[in-house]
C-alpha cells in the first residue's frame, strides 16, 4: 500500500463510515464533492452525500465495513488521483452476506491549511465505462441462500446487462403450483423452454444476460451452455461454494424477512440439496469460484 499521507486520510474516512459517524465523515468531502452511489446515480454536495450514506447503511442493515488494499497516489498541482483496491463487506437486510472488491478512483484536492478533501468519490472506478467486449451469459451455481441472487443483482447493474430472475417468473406464472421438487422441475422446465429464444435474441442484440437460475446439475448447466454457444457469446459460471449451515442460517433469516417470493424450510433445503452437483472441469466452463 502507498505510504502517502492520503492513505491515513482515507483510512480515517473509512473508520467514520464503519462507525456510521456521518457528520464527521462530511469533513472529508469538499462542499460540492460528488459521490458515485452506484452506476448512474450520483450524490453531489455534503447534504446529498450524507443522506446517501444513511441510505447505504440501512440497505446493509448497519453492517457495512469498508477498507482499502493496494493504493497508488498520483499528485500534481494540489490535486491527487487515488487508485485503490476497495474492499466492502456487510450483510443485507435479507440476511445474505455481501463481499465485493472494487478498483476505485478517488480525486482529492489540497486545502488552504495543508489538508486534503475528496472532490470525487468513485468506488466503481473504470467499471462505469460502457462494456466494449462481447456480450456475456452469466449463470450461477450454488445451494439455496448461497448468495446467487444478491450477486446476480450486482452483475445486472453493469451497462447493457439484463437480469432474468427465475423466482420472479415462477411466482407470477405458477403462484400455487410448486410444493415439491417434482413441481419445481416441471414448472422451471416450462419457463426455460419459453425463455430460451428470448435469451438468444437478447444476446444476439449485444446485451449481456444474467441468469438467476440455479445451474446446480449437469443438465441445467447444459441448457445454459447451449444458449451461449448458439448465440456465439462469452460466458461466466459463478460457483458459490458455501457450507450448508451457512446457507440454512441465511435461509431462515430470509424467511423471517419475508422478502423472497418462496419460503423454504430446512427440510426442504436438505431435500433439494440431495440433487446438487458442483461443476466439474470436464464440463468445460469458465468457472469463477466464490467462497
């Protein structure tokens, strides 16, 4: 990590965020600073930035912690560009854990008393730029409450990226028909058949697609493979390797929150997990492993 004095300034700001001491945090910003809340949403001025941090804290159920890894400071004419490995961890209101690494860009200016104030706080860095590469089919493997949907929503914030949520389709089309594994297999099979041509069209039109469908068996992964091969696009299989006990804890919290369209108890988790098969090298996927 850089030894520049700004590393200490940023560490103190991170401490204020972690302690939710937002009045003190505002001292780190210039009067008309801009915070990138998320791609496409900016807060400008200390008042808006303060409100944004309150909303962020509530979104993460007051559990968000921010820290910095590697950092480079480029300084010139009382202005400093900071390139930083920003690490975020927390827990969302649903009880699902959140962990993300970003390549951030921050801009600071030196004050008249020799200190530093942030004028641009962009934790998303260059990921704000429009994607220039081929469309990507993203799909997920992991047990119930392993974090697939949370990550899928994060991926879907990328430019020209569409989220297709299996649970939302099943809840609308079959609101009272899914009571066991056989019902689920029957209903999701229909949904996948309906959506296959639609997904193909989206990919061929240059849009990336995030499939929030559990690719938890070789057969379900083969469906996704057929989609990206037929459309001639790239793919990423995100594998969430999370212990059963952790999944069950999150599942119970999700049930208590009542924010998910389907409720599954621990017996149901055990039943469906019997069919879970992690991806193998022989299947030939580009696997990104999450633990």
